[in-house]
C-alpha cells in the first residue's frame, strides 16, 4: 500500500504530465486557429490584427503551463527527492551537466521552431499585413490613408508584444542562464528557505521536548 507521501509524489508527477499534454494541445490549437484566420486575412486585412491576439492568448496559456510545471518540479525536488536516494528525476533536470548535454543534443532547428512558434507566426502576420496593405493601396506609401498607417503601426506593436510574451516562456533548466528566468530562481529560493525553516522549527521542538 502506498504511503501518503508517495501518493502525493505520484499525483504531482501525473499533474506535470497533464500540464505538458495541455501545453501541446494549446500549441496545436494555436496553429489551427491561426491558419484558419490567415486564410481570410487577405480578403480583410484587419484579421491579421486579430491573429496577434490569438497568438498572445495561446502563448500566455503555454507560459502558465510551463510555470506550473516549474512550481511542481521545485516542490518535488525539495520536499521529496532531497530526502531520498532512489528518486532523482527533477534533480536531474536541474543538473548543470545534464543541461549542457541536453542543449548540445536536443536544441536543433525543430526545437527552435517549437519554442519560438508564436514569434514566427507573429512575424508572418506582420509581413502579411504589409503585403495586404500594399495590394490594397499600391506601393506608393505616401499615398496610404491614415487608417492604413494605423493598421500597420498597430501590427508592429502587437508583433513586439508577442515577442515579449514568447520570451517569457519558462523552461525546466538552470535558472541562472538568463534574466528571464529570475522568477524561477525566486520560486526555488523561497521554497528552499521555507523547507529549511520548517526543519529548524521541528528540530527546536524536538530538543525542547527532549529537555522537558
């Protein structure tokens, strides 16, 4: 029969797998909705602006999933794996040597497309917006009406917003690599501090009871 701690560990591992499946589903839905919208965008160029909002929404969901995985991974590593010698999965994901091997072997062109997919699609939307505007008003940009300039400037702003959201993707790796991973370092340090504080309080309580 499983102990309560083992059941919690299994539930956390299952939750991580569930989050990873959810992120894959979100990315597939993002592709589907995006390409459906793009098929109508050249008839009505303002649809390109809506495509940016779709990318921002789905990428935010993916980022939330990555952050949830990081939180559960940190919890498992500190509260479970640090106490045992037979479980090292989440500690492996934080190991610098393993991280170096992973970056060398797994970070290929396909990995880049998968990670930066929303940014690449946002770039396609920006180019599509410019092409659709030129097809509508001609190549003389000085003759563009104000609404055309508003549309292209809005597309450019939304493009950079997608880049910022995509840059905030949280990966289960060494959090000291980039300033964008500072939040992961804060989560790790906060949980480790809490764990040490609880251990010290239990130790002090045991000493008081022994003296009594």
